[in-house]
C-alpha cells in the first residue's frame, strides 16, 4: 500500500470539510426560512 502524498490528503479533507460546511449552512437557512413562515406552524 503506497503512502498518499500529503497534499492530496489535505485537498480531500478540505473539500469534504467545505462540502459539509456548505450543507450545514444550507440546512440551517432552510430551517430558519421555515420557522419564519407562519403557514408552516401547526
């Protein structure tokens, strides 16, 4: 099993972190938008 270059590992970690952060932000905004709309309240 060859060792991966550190740069490649760093890029993969950074991209997965960025994607996760983007997803969390999108979900948070979606939840906030739903809470602001009175029609969704039951």
